[in-house]
C-alpha cells in the first residue's frame, strides 16, 4: 500500500450543517467521512449508472465560481434640490 503522503490532497468545502450531520451519522456507525467518500468513489468507478441514479435527487446546485462580488458603494445624490 502506498504512503498516504504519496497521494495529492484533495479539498472540498461542505456546508457546515451537512458536514456535522454526516459526521454524526457515520460516527454512530463506526465510519469516517473519509472512508465514506472513498467508498462512494469506488462505487462510482464500478457502477457509475447506479451510483449517479441513486444520488440524482440529492445532487447539489453548482456553486458560483470566482470571487464574490463586492457590494456597490452607496451613491450620493447630485440633485441640488435635495440639499434644501
């Protein structure tokens, strides 16, 4: 078995509530999120149609890419009647 440090690290940013719920459910069953995700990847590799069909109702919406937009600064009125 290859050292875990020979493998590149992968990152994802789950919603906090989803992560905590999954962690609790898996922990209660003696499993970890890492093992669960690896099992899902193996399932996808061996039975892609079944795996994707089972997940279809739970597929998340794509997240926007890039940096979040900055809020527009408040505009000031140049109308002279607004000063009176």
